[in-house]
C-alpha cells in the first residue's frame, strides 16, 4: 500500500470479489480479491481499520492527483451530504473515506483502491470498498 502524489489517469475499474463488510467481518481486517484488468490475475488486498489508507482529500486537493470532477464522473466517490461535511467534500456513503495504491502481483499494473470505514448507525460499523481502478 502506498500513497499517490503525482497526476494520474483512471483507465478501467477492476472486478472486486467482495466490497462490503460489517461488524465482526472487520474486527481485525477485511480481505478481498480484485482481478487485474491486464492479465486476469487474482490479487488479494487486506484493509486493517485505522491503519490502512490515506485520506481521499489528498487525491483531489488542488487537483494534485485527480480532480473532484474526475472522481465523481468515474463514480469513485459522491458528494457528501450537508450533515456529514466534517468528513470532507467527497466521500463514500457519507463516511470517512480513504484510498491506497497497489500493484498487480503478476504483471505489476498500478491500481488504486477507495473505501470508507466508520459507524453507519449505532451498533453498525461498515467498511465499503467503492472500487479498485487501474491507472497510469
């Protein structure tokens, strides 16, 4: 997992085996697979709550990596509702939203994963992977 600091272009969304986890499924970590768009290899990612990822704000701040419009057009994130703006202008399901870069372990194509993690309602903690996108 790594942060991304240079301008990128979103190319294609990868297939993710499981994108929603709740309560006991994420007590230590949430693991799933994504399929590489280039070679078809199944890659495993593991998201550890409060340890994995970087704030999504780093991606669209001053259009440094991607613009807010690019994120919205590719359905990576949505605009945050007014009552949850303290989480940022763009989120996944109005929850704190993070991202990280990763590579295909077979052909080394570059991808980034965007996910949200937090308490959706009392007693319901969720981790929702918005998606994993190939980029260059």
